[in-house]
C-alpha cells in the first residue's frame, strides 16, 4: 500500500464529526431545552425579585409609604391643635391668653416661684482655618 492509500480524506473526517455531533445534539435536544428553560426561569425570577421594579424595591417603597402616612397623621394632629389654639386666641379665651402671656412675656402670678435653667456661655468663636495658596507666581 502506498502512502496515499492509507490516508483518510479530510472531508470524510469532517462528515463523520458533523454526523456524530448532529446525532448527539438530536439525542440531547430535550435535556438542552430543559436546561435553557431553567436558566430562563432563574433569570426571570432574579429580575422579579431584584430588578428595577422588583419585590425588594416594592417592599422599600411600601415601607416609605407607611412612614409618610404616619408623618401625615402627625402633621394633621399638629394642625388641628394649632387650629384650636388660633380659634381660642381669636375668641379671647382668658386661659389661653394667660398661657401665651406667661410663655412669651415671662409673666408670673404673685407667690409663684420661677426656675431658670442656666445656659453655659458659648465658646469664643475661632476664625475659620483657611489654607494659604503657596503656588503664587
């Protein structure tokens, strides 16, 4: 036999390789489809939980809404109290006027003892530290 007779032509090996790969892919098509669907499901699940409008973002927004609703309730109560105070001052309610005079003007009834809290003197203000520019030309 000559050297040429022993050689297997290159195109035959390619056909055998492609044929083998084709049979393997054909047999594994269900497994590969299942794997692809599983990967797709995991990606979609990740997007649902952690995505831009996912569950984590929704939960944080929900907590923010609840905090803001509580703040609105507190503000409404404060508003109602201030509204009552304004109306009482406009009516000329003597107890409210007396309370305001005591608080704002420092009025005291005879025989009352007033206690003051001493405030410490503020420390002398220091001049702000300014960096000097040493790169002058």
